[in-house]
């Protein structure tokens, strides 16, 4: 395959420099845009704040002016403190339509009032009322905002006061209705000609958000008619917010003044106009500066560096093509002179090492092949004592090492895990990836997680640091050797071939997932299959079906199926051997181009054990012994083995009878499973007594005399020494102890 020409360093540098300059230009633009946007928004906020401050002052001034004018008119009716009483003030209150009139003497005491509760009240005793004492210190008039009174905080008033020529002062108070009526008459339409910027406006609304003054003439309408919706609980006063006002996106701000709301509105497009002008001008200048900088840096770099590198590359091209006599000689600068000398020295050293490396590589590849093969199960039969399944596998690499692998192991007494996988590529990289993948899959499978989770976790681990981009297809199954239930996952691998119910082999079609290490986050779907005794599964890699002969014809799936059916009654090893023999005959003298891996599993199942259920008493030890020995004699078990088993029965069943049920007599179950070729006796003791694992007992010190040894433990020690396997589990509230003995 012809290699695509790579870009020269000058062209690549030009692109990267252009990208860098572009990024700098964009960063400067973003910074300028953000800065100018903030400045324009700040200017808009300052302008709105100034305008609504003016309006607030206008509202306050209008309110104060109306009240003080009225206060002067009432004061003109009062000639002397001595001649005025509360009744007269009530008449004036009715006549001038005010809520309250108070007459205060030179000491700050209310001496006449329209509000009887205020009579003789000391103005200095309250914060609000004390403010009016300035009228006793030379001020002629004073007005307050609308607020609670000091005497009664539940009573709201707006007060104005004027000093009297005869001494003391007169105080007049508006209630809410009169205050609102007077102010509304002044504020109505007052903001129609007021602008915020060019297109902005000021809207004045009362406490119920009814418009009092508006540029668009919507007086006494609800504020919502403008598009504004203001909730003081969510939008605090004197803070800028955005809204659409009369169909225009605008910046808005409001304040509360004298029981009114003054809202400033400024169109956003007007607020950012200065930003747009500033940014546009600056961008034009930046564009010229960055373009000039790009041209100058590129020309300087090409002359000083790129041209000399091209000369060095010319010499290196000769060296890389095999001419180790070529010399690099570029000496325009100290750095290039040093580089030339280093390259020439490296070439000389390379010449010396090449011959040594060739010899070492051959030896190391053979060593790697040995390591790889040693990592695969290679002893058959792998589980001599197991007759519930038959398994055999083989791998044949195309090179010294390969990327195919198989594996199988028992996850527990009842579960056989087996798999075949194919790593992308060949040689050392594929072999290293194969070793890593095999280790990861086995570690996860032995952790006890479901098979689909094994593949999910393995995929994540193999994706980590997978800089080479390698991946692998894999087919893995968990077989329950007791029930024949098979749970499997296929990660992009060839479909296995299966023979069921003594019929012909057929391809097992199932939905395949993505290969492992291809991409992160892949989920894998498990599949299930129920095998019957005698059913066989044959796994393989694509090196089988895609092998070709000298005529470039493929071996193919059809031929594989034919060979398997011709040898359907063979054992696992014979079946794999028949396929390999036929494959070699088909390929002939053609070179093997891919790794070949085969694995065959036949499920035989586990025969039902003979079972005896009886009370766990010492008297029943003889019953159990008779039950077992009768079956052992029929199976042809040697007398020596029978005696060893009888000793084990006496110890184990005796322990159950004596210790399992401390509060009474319970039941025990004894199961016997025999096989004749090869001979194997398996006895299982089951009780529901207190949990106890005899295998955890400390080993007795047999070097001591009988008197010196502590009591207990010797019988279990003898059982472990005489039996081939002793296995204990506590499951479903039952002690389960199994012993095995070959004969």
C-alpha cells in the first residue's frame, strides 16, 4: 500500500503559526468584547441610576412643595399659640382636607391637635417626630417623607411643618389618600418628555404598579402593559435587569420613592452602540498587526530553521533508505553543527549495533514465544477428576508470537469459564496486548461479577492508555457444569459452532457487541443457552475460516462445518485435531498469514448422586459407612481406599453428630457420587447445624506425644492428608463438606 506523502515542516509550521495567531487574535477580540460590553453596561446603568435619582428627587420635591404650601396656608390662619385650641384645628383640618394638624410650643410639646391621643406629646421622644425640632432652631420649614409616626408606628403620615412668628411651629400631616391625590396631580405626564439616552424613558408607577406617568401615555394602566413584570422580592431596587419593554430588549432599573416606583428603561442596542464602534475599530487595527506579525515570524523561521532542516533531512533520507555512508554537513549555526556531528556519530554507532541486534532479536522472539505459550493452559486433560465436561484447545501463531489466545478455568466447583479471542495485528505488539487482555479478563471473571460486567469492565481497562489503538474480538462463556446452563457474551468475534441433541453442527447466531478496547462506554448484552449432556461448542478465530491456499481460495465456514460434522462423535482433542489436519491439507504450501486458535467444549453433565438422609447421631455412623462401602465394592474400589474413606466418614459424620446440634438431634444428608473411568469417589456431608469450617482448625503438632498435644484436630488432619480434595462451603444456612478420593 502506497504511503500518503506527509506535509513538509514549513507548510505544517505555517498552518500552526496561522492557527496560533488566529487564536491570539480571537482571544484579544473576546477580551475586548467582554471589556467593552461591561463598560457599555456600566455606562447604561450609571445613566439610568442618574435619571431615576433625578425623578426620585422630583417626586420628593413635588410632594414636599405641595404639603409645605398647604402648611403655610393653614399657618396663616393661626395668629397666636394662646388663641388656638384643638377644636379650632379640627375645623381647619376639615376645611383644608388634611388628616392631622398639630400645634407645638417652644418646648416641643404638642399643645393643640386634631388627634386627641397626641395632646401633650413630647416631639423629642420619637426619632420621626424629633426631626421637626429643627423648626425651633432657626429653620422656617421642614417636610418629611411618607412614613410611620413615632407616637403610633401603625399610623402612616407625611408631615410638613412651618415655624410660627409667635413661637413654636405648626405641623400638618397628609394621610395616604390625600398624599396620593396631590402627588398624582403633579406627577401625571411629568416624564413624557424625559429621555434616558436617545430611545429610553422613565416610567412612574404607584405602589399597585399603576402607571402615573409614561412617555407613551399609558397613565392609570397596569405596568404590565409595557411588557415589564417586576417582583420586588426577586428583583431588588437599584439593580440592573433585562426585559422587553414595548417590544424592545432593554436594560431596566427601578427605585422606590415616596410610595412610588420610578423605572428607568434604556434599549440594549443603544447601550452597546459605543461598544460596537470601539470593538470594530480596534479589530481592524488588530487584524493588520497580527497579519504583519504572522508574515514576519514565518519568513524569519523559514530562513533560519526550516531551510537548514531540509538540508539535514536530505542527508537523513539517504541514511534511512539504507545508505549508512551518507554524511550530514550543515554548519550555518552552532546548533546545526552539533546536530550534524551527533547524527553522524549515531549512524556510526548504529552500524555497530545492527549486526548485534539481528542476533539478539531471533533469540528474544523465541523466548517471547515460549513465554506466550506458557501463559496458555497446555496440560490436557486440565481437570483429570472432572467428568462433567471435556475441553481441549490449541493455538498456532503465524509469526514467532501472535495475538490470538484462548483460556479456561474453574470459577468455582460448578462454573467453567472459557474463551477465545483475537487481537488486531500480529507480532510483538499483538502478543503484549494479548497478555494484558488475558490477564484483565481472567482477573475480572474470577472476581465473581456477571459475564456481561466482565466485558464492560475489561473494555474500560483496556481502553485506558491504549495509544496504539489496538482492539480484540472475544467470545466468552460461563458454563454451569451441573445444570448445563451457558451464559455468554460475544464482542465482535466469529460465531461459534454448536452440536445439540446429537444432531449436526450449526453456527450459533447471536447479536454481537463491539470489539473490546475499541471505544469507551460500550455496554455488552449477555446471551443464554441450555446445553444437554453430549452437546458440544467449538470456538475458533478467523485464522481458520480465512486461511487460503496457493490459489487464494478461502477455507471458509462451509468446509469447517463439514469437517466438524464428519467428526461429530469425537472427543474435544480429536475434534480440534481433525480440523487442524484438514486445514493444513487445504492450505498446503501456502504461507500462514494469520494466527489460528481452536477450542472445543463438550458438556457431559453430572450424574445424580446417591443420597441418604438420617438423624445426625453417633449410632448412625455405621449406617452411613455400610451405605458407602456397599457402593464402593460394586464400583471395584480397592480395600485400602475403602478403609481411608471409612475413617473419614467416622470423623466427619461423628463431628456432625456430636457438635452440629447442641440443643437436640438434627438431620444430616450424605451424598455419594462415583465414577469408574478413572475411579473417583465423592462424598458430601450436609447439615443445618451451627456454622463450622473444620478446614480452619490449626494443624496439630504431630511431633509431640499424645499426652502433650491439645485435644482435637487430629482427625481432621488425617482426613486432609488421606483425601485428594476436601472442600467446605456454608450456603443457604447449611454446612456442606465434600471429600474426593481417586482409586
